[in-house]
């Protein structure tokens, strides 16, 4: 048993490597081509976060470059004076003015670079805030159906786990790249003035290092990208091992060994991939450094030759050595920043791609206003298929709900009741068919406007880690009477009175002084939430599954009596509770097979009559 291979679902090891190779094939030129657009996007982001700090960073960095070049040229003056003919004290005195210029340039350069650094570090937190708010602004706005799409999930995971965290460092790296490039440009300018042949030689010392750095970054990204499914799996198993909710079942089913074995299988495979990556990165780095060393040697040989043939004076050669040193410092920083910019830029691109995709998934603006109320809600020939599902969850479903009615959906598990309720609530849009509020086609109305008029007590309602009050008001404040009234109808008032801090009790044990409720108590809170919303259409999707039969009956009686002209849609498996509904729709495999009131359906002697008789005899 212990050695039986584990079925790990979506994770298949050969798939990982195929992915890795495909992505790692991208070459240096691709990277070089990608950098300008990355820099542009990062700068746009920085500008949006703070125009002042972005401008300050750029201007001060450019000034830094100017002072660097100025200092190097002044150095030539110093060396020229020192290497001239004449007594030493005279030469030193002659060098003094240039030396003062060198000193002034150094002081100014340090000052503007410090200013640039300050502006740059001010950008960091501003960019972070901007990107986080953008991400969560979008995730909470996309159509609900996006969450049923695995591709969306993957993209969201990448954007959320790495993309957002990368945004500020992409901006930092971009500025580092620009800073280092300005430093190199300053040196290159000086070298070009001294002797043009020094320029291509400088390039020779640089490119191999650049190649190695980019290649290694590329490998790293490809690996991380390929490891996302594994990371997710590991995270899911980790949740099972470390979270409170499954803790009881992990123990009662003695699942510890099984889960740890699963975790280990994924973690080991991941480790092997990472070790392979470390090896390949080292090889690439060594090759780059060997070539870079060769290039540097060539630069110095060339300098020697230029001196020997008297193509340049000694002072110029001296400055060239200093300039190349300075350029090497900038180059090191440029390489490091480019490396990081490229790697993190890929994650950042994931983030931008996610945002673009999410924006496409936000329903567009619709002009038609939501009617103030309705005489009747009609669904006509509604068909709906979940993304990736083989068969439709609803097929050509037509129903009608009149104002003030209590309507019930009945049917076996998976027959489509919840899906239909979600379409009526504006959470999903039908693939074909329409939903109307009187003459208004809901396709022409913003889904949010519809949702504001509808209250859904969901089958899988959320246990919000908020206070009891917020769990009912959901951030709207309609005053104490509305709150207490809703709680009373749902029977949540007795639950809340028993809590240590009443309505102010936090309903989550992970917080200090937090309290936990039972399933049935949570359901009462969820019902109160639905009532508090005071909507035209109240949808109760099995709100009573965790209540005993007597409590459910009492609750439905209260809902019926407190409906106050509200229209109520009930979904429940306990048919005794729907007996008094004005109309009952029976769903079977996504179709409506029967409808009518209780007596009509009993007379029909179909599925409803079967189920009802079955439950009635069970209770007798
Ligand atoms: N998010 C989803 N993604 C894909 N299929 C789903 C999803 N939710 C439900 N389904 C499928 O749609 C069908 C109807 O489900 P549902 O409306 O929840 O049924 P009911 O509420 O009647 O039990 C089922 O076959 C179910 O497997
Ligand atoms: Mg359901």
C-alpha cells in the first residue's frame, strides 16, 4: 500500500519538462527586443503611481551621468598636467584647477545620485499599492463565470503570487537599468572623444556577460512557470495539513501519512527540477564569464598597442583605464538589473496579461435602466453550459415568477436548480434564451443593477470572517430596526444574543476573541443576510440543509409570513416545505419536466409525486 503510485491529478512530470524546454529556447535577441517595451510599461506604471517621483528619478539620474562624464574629462586635464614636462611642484600646481573640477563633479554626482535614489525608493511602495488595488479591483469585477475557467485561475495565480510582488521591483530594476545605462553612455561618450576605437572594445567586454545573465534568467523563469501546477498542488496539500477546517478530518481519517506522502512526491519532483536548473545556470554563467574575461584582456592589449604606435597620448590612456573601470562598475550593475528586469519582467508581463484578460471579462457598460420593480420575471428557453463542461447544465428552460409569489424549484442533485437561480440573480448570463423583468431584457441591464435588486441566500454561503453585524449588513447600514428585524425572521437573533459580544462578536476563531458557530447557526445568519438586503426577489437556495425538519418548517413559515410583498424563490429537498408554494418547477437533467402547484403535480403522478410520496412514507 505504501508504495502504490499516487494519482496526483493535473501534475504530470513529463509535461513539466516539455514546457521548460519550450520556454528556455528563447534567445538573447528576444530578450533584447523585449526590454524596451518592458521599460516603457514599467515607466508608465511608475508615472501613474507618482509623476513627481518618476520625473525626479529620471532627471537626477541623467544629471548624474553628465557629472560622471564631466569628471572623467577633467581627469584627462589632471593627468595631462601631471605627465607634462617640467619640475614636479609646477606640474602639481598646474593640475590643481582640473583637480578641483574633478572634486566638484564627484560631489555633485553623489548629491544628485542620492536624490535619485530617494525618489526611486519612494516609488516602490506607491507602485505596490497601485498594482495590488488594480488586481483586486479586477478580480472582484470579472464575470463570475471566469472563476469556472481553469485558464483564468492559472493566470490569476501567476499574477497574484508573483506578478503583483514583481511590479515594484520591475520599476526599481528599470530605473537601475536606466541609471547604469546612463553611466555607461557617459563613459562611452568620454571614450569616443578620447579615441573611437576604444568603443567597440568596450562592447566586446560586455556582451558575453549580458548573454549569460539573460540566459540564466530565462531558465529560471521557464522553470518557475513550469512549476506553477506543482506549487499549487503543494499549496493545496499544505492547506489540508495546516488549516483549521480540515484538521479534524485529517485526524479522524488518519490521513497524515497519506497527505505527507503526497506532499513529498510533489516536493521531491520540484526539488529535482530546481537542482537541474542550478547546474545549467552555473554552466551558462561560467561560459559567460570566460568569454567576458577574454574580451577584457583584448581591451587592455588594444590600449597597449595604441600607446605603442603613439596613436593616443599617455594621459588619454590613463583616463581610458579609469573610464573602463567606471564602465565596468556600471556594467556589473546593468547586467544585474537587466537580468532581474528580464526575469521579473516576465512575471510582470503575466500580471499585465492577466489584467488585460480580466478587463475583457468584465461585462461592458449597458444603458438600459433597471425597472423599479416587476410584475413578472420570465425566463425564456434558457440554455447554459459551464466553461469546459461537456453537457449543458440547463436546456431550454422557461419559467415565470409573478410579483409576490412563492415559487419553488425541486429536483435531484445536479439537476440545475442552483444554476437557474444564479442566472435569475444575474450571476451567470444564459448562452441562449433570455430573462426579462416585465419588458426589460436583462441582457441590456448592467448585472450589478440586477444584483442590487436580488438577494441570494446561497447553498454554499460564505462564512465571512467579520463581526456578526457585518455578516448580516454586508457593509450596508440600514439602521438597527432593519438589522434586528432581519435577524428575528431568520432566527439569528437567539444565536447572536448568546454570543459574548453580541452583534460585535467576530465570527472567526482565527482572530482573538473570535467565536465559531455551528453549521445551522451559520445558516440562520445567512438567511438574515438575505432578508436584510430587502430585495424585490429573494432566492433561498437550500438555506435550510443544516437545519432539522422542524426548524426548516418554522423558518419557511416565517419567510412566507414576512415576505411582505417580496417575491420568494425556494430551493429545498424537503418537499413538505414547498407544499404551499404558488408554483413548483421540477428540474431533471437541466430541463423542466413538470410545473404547477402541489395538487396539480400530485395529480400528474410524475417525478414530484414519486419524491413526495417517498418522503411522506419515510416520515410516517
Ligand atoms: N462551477 C461549475 N462548473 C462546471 N459544472 C458545474 C458547476 N456548477 C455546477 N455544475 C454542474 O452543473 C449541473 C447542475 O448543477 P447545479 O445547478 O448546482 O445543480 P443542483 O443545484 O440542482 O444540485 C451539475 O451537473 C453540476 O455538475
Ligand atoms: Mg444546488
